[in-house]
C-alpha cells in the first residue's frame, strides 16, 4: 500500500508530494519532499518547547488531541505557526497516529486568526516569512493524511476559521456568544484565493459569495445552517462528541480514506503549491501598502478601544443585523456609536 501511495503522489498527484506519504515499518517513516526526493525521519515525541501547542496522544486509539495554547486569543503568530508546523510533521510521520482532533486550551476562543502584529509595521522580509508559514500550515492541515476533526470551543474568525475549515469534520460548541467566519473584508483586507477555495469547497458558491464579500461572522446556529460546521453540541460534550465522531472516521481503512481525501482536495492544494512564491509576493505587496497598514492599525486599535470603552451591542441591536452576525466586529460597534 505504501508503494501505491508513493506512486500516486509521485506520479498522478505530483503536487501533493511534500504533503505526505506515510509508510509502516520499523525504519521510521517515508516523507516525500516537494522535489520528490525521500528523507528518512526518526520517530519522536511531540514536545512543543513553549507549550504553545499541547499534544495529548491516545496510544490505544492513535488519536492525537492538539490544543492551541497562546492566551489571550490564540492568534496565529510566526512562532506559533512554526511550532504548529513541527508538531503536525511529527504527527504525520508517526505510524501509530491515525487521527487528529484540533481544539483550543484557551477558554472561549478557538483562534483569533492571524496575529495582526505580524502584519503591521514590519519589514518586507518578515511579511514574506510570515506568509510562507501561513501557507505551510494550510498545506499541512488541508493536505493531511490524518482524519482531522475540529472541536471548535470558541470564537473562530478569519485565519481561525480557516484552521477549522481544513478539517474533515467540524463540531462547534453551541454557545451563542461564539462566532465563526472569514471576516477579512471587515478589516479592509482580502482573503487570499486559497482561503476562498477552502470555504467554497465546504459551503458552496453562493454562501461563499455572501460570506466573503460581507466578511460575515456567524453564530453557531447560523454556521450549522450554512454547513460551515457539521454539528453543534453543548460545550461540555464537545470533546466526547469529537472523540466519538473520530471513531466513525477511523472505521474506514486509512488508505481508502486517504486516497479519497487526496482526490477531493488535490486540485485546491495544487492551486497554491503551483504558485507559492507569486502568492507570497502578492501578499507582501498588498500588506505593505500604506492604506492597508492604516486599515490594520485602525482595526487593532479599535479592538483595544472596544475593550476599554465600548460595550457589546444590545440584543435589540443584534437582531437588526438579520442573519449576518457582525457582533464582535469593532467596526460594527464603532458604527453603532457614531
Ligand atoms: C493578499 C492577502 C491579504 C491578507 C490576507 C490575510 C488573511 C487573514 C486575516 C486574519 O486572520 S486577520 C485576523 C482577523 N482576526 C480578527 O478579526 C479577530 C479580532 N479579534 C476579536 O474579534 C476578538 O479579540 C476575539 C477573538 C473575538 C476575542 O474577544 P475577547 O473579548 O475575548 O478578547 P479581546 O479583548 O478582544 O482581545 C484580547 C487581546 O487580544 C488581542 N487580539 C485579538 N485578536 C488579535 C489578533 N488577531 N492578533 C493579535 N492580537 C489580537 C486584542 O487586541 C487584545 O489585546 P490587549 O488589548 O489585551 O492588548
């Protein structure tokens, strides 16, 4: 089977080389890098030096519970992305690991998305390195061979929503204060094409059109109705529901599930793999513009001001926003005040 997978990746799915091929055996695991050459990787544990990524491995089931642990909001900074990439590689190489449940150790927040400060007031080299790390995480998660379930235990805007969208199945805690969605346009920035494609593959064209243009953040109930998430459960049952769901995914033989997943996600992954450098160049050019920097600065400041001066919109205000939830958007709060 390993030979079949290798052939598949080297031959029919060349762009997925580097995403992964797993092999059982005593000598470790076979990893194909993007040029198709093979590297032997020793088996190892899953320590994250700063504990910003906590991994609890259930050896009996082969399921890893991965918790993001960067208070206050699990923003995806360059160091966090780098650690996450290392942990994901290790899990991918571990022949005993079959499934991954992604969740947060920070109460009420799954992830606040990309760290705003990595995109502000930095040299172009930093933007370039940061964006490569963002790409890397998407490639690893969206192209993962593991069964991947997101246990969304808090708000999940922008890059946080993207993390969840990379999973095979999303279960969200049914708390009306949580929101999820790709809200980039609300910050004056634009979700890149591979964010858009990931959403499109999940919810379809019309919902993508509305969600992305409006930068909509949805409540769990709205997200369920749009198939942005697959299931809602009470917060206290989130992990047990994710574990139970994982059991269903692991009943399918790994090779059959992996090849099926590759078939479905291949063209989307290739979209970025074929033009990574151009995408980085585009990001750097965009993010370093004065107008975008001003927009981001205003947004970051308004997040802070919101905490100091602005109360959340009243429930009657919220109802006026119909099905699109802008609650938690500092822009919305500022509009309400003016
Ligand atoms: C061509 C390519 C174009 C570029 C494409 C870029 C693609 C992706 C974009 C992103 O992912 S941008 C990030 C978008 N994220 C958001 O809009 C979320 C903003 N945050 C919130 O809405 C809230 O913070 C929250 C997540 C709902 C949590 O609310 P809570 O009330 O619990 O906490 P706060 O008081 O608001 O925040 C605490 C603390 O964290 C700071 N912070 C919040 N989000 C971020 C962030 N994304 N990056 C960095 N820091 C963040 C916030 O300012 C507070 O800081 P202090 O006041 O304590 O200093």
